[in-house]
């Protein structure tokens, strides 16, 4: 080979060798980087795996406790509501009993007083026969008027309230049924 051709051939050979070395170095760098990433991830996994497991266990326990607490609080609220309703019924029963006893005592006392007044008037010469025909007192008049006029009105109003409540219950039930049927 002439000297010039030999130089070109050697230069191209050197370039090819350099290119092969560059490719090999790049491949080595890439492999080493992948190896380092793998080792780092493995290290992180082993280092944090215990922490992850512990955190999951703690979170599960906390969720369980929260669920149990909500259930406990709900049951306590229901129990408290039932207790209050029971006490309200008891107080209402006692109040009704007290009012009934008071009314009976008053009626008995009024009857005894009326009988005593009738006996006293029957003995009196000027008042014989007048006591039975005389108009009653204002309290008795008011009570009679109340029972005759206002009483039926109040009973009708109570009946209307009950009827409206029953109609509302039916409306709600039908609305829920139609809503369910629609969707």
C-alpha cells in the first residue's frame, strides 16, 4: 500500500475501533445505570416495606375503631332516645293520673258541697224547692258550654290532624314507590 492509502485505512480503522469502544461504553453505562436503579429500588423496598406494612396495619385498625365507634355512638343515641321517650311517657302518665285524681277529687268535693247546700236549703223554709231549679254557677255554665260546643270541635280537629298525618304517610310511601319505579 502506498503511504497515503495506508494512513486513510488506519484512520478509518481507528475510527471504527473508537466507535465500537464508544458503543460498548454507552452500553456499559446503560447497564450500570439500570443496575443502580434496580439496587436502589430494592433497597428502598426492603427499607420501607416494614413501614408500609405497619402503616397499613395502623390504618386498618383506625378504620375498624372508627367504624366501631360510629356504631357505638349510633346505638347510644338510639338508646338515649328510647330512654327519653320512656321517661316522657312515664311523666305524661303521671301527669294524666295527677290531673284525673285532682278532677275526681274536685268533682267529689263539688258533689258533696252541692248535697250539703241542698240539704241546708231543704231545711230552710224560704228556699225549699228553689235549689233544684236554680241555674248553676258560672263555672258549671262555662264547663257545660265547653263540653257542648268546643269539645266536639276539638275532637274534630284532632281527627283531622290524624287524617292528615295518615294522608302524608300514604303520600310519602307512594312517592318513594314511584321514584323507585322511575329510576
